[in-house]
C-alpha cells in the first residue's frame, strides 16, 4: 500500500482526475484539507484495510487541514476513488459522491504526533510525479492482462468445441457408413451352405 497526498488544490485535482480504482480517498468532513489517497494492492477493497492503516490516513488528513489540525473531534470521511463525483460547476479540488452509502467516516479526537511524525519520515516530495503516466501505465497493464485472459478463454472454448465435435462424431453412424469400410455383395465370399 502506498499513500499519496495533494500539496494544494491543483494537485488535489490531478489526484481526482488520475486516481486508480484501487485508491481510497480521505478528506476532513466539512473542512478544507489535503486529499489523501491510500493506494491498495490489486484485488483489495476498502474492507481489507487494517484499522491501523485507516488511523494513519485519518491522522495524516487531520494534520494536513489548516483548521482541522487545530481542532479536536474532527470527522474524516473516506470512500473508494470510483465513488468520487466531479462536475463542471465545482471548484478546483472540490468533489461530491455518486453514492453516499459508500462513504465511511472516522472520528479523530486529537492529533497523535507519533503517527504523523512516523509518516512524515517516509514522505517523499517528488516534483516529477506524473499521475497521468502512472494511470496510463496501470490501464495498459490491465488491458494486457484482460487480453491474456480472453485469449486463454478463446483457446479453452476452441479445445472444448473440438472435443465435443470428436465425441459427436464417435457417436454418429457417419463413420460407419464410410465407403472405405463397406463391401459390396460382389466382394463378399458367398458360402452356398448359408442359404440352405
């Protein structure tokens, strides 16, 4: 798992635009804050996130909210990236939700400096992160895997059809009625005793 965080509303907008289906978005409820994204491993969902990782993301979100960092009992909401809704009339960095029932929340009573300091020690401020390139590479890999699965399925279907055809042929009389397997009466030796 990896955590991404927007430094300003423009980087938040990039994260909204180029998020992955595996991303979980965190933000303070009703307060401005950095957008924090937890990138899950492929196949994981929101229910697979350990509670200590959720606590880390909640603490990081609270610590990176100008007003939220100074308050106690701040609610942090989180939801899968696919649930974020962006319309043309929204300000830069602003989002809504497609389904409110997919939004979860966690109450952050107070800032835990040990958690925030530990996370800040692992922070990398890389100016050259190209979120679009990361998303494009991920999508290309996904399409490659999908094609591989489709090719495998097509091959299995072909083998199944061939096997089915062979079974049908074995059960049919057409192989018995092949001229090469037939003898005419002229070619058969006749024993006159058989007719008496």
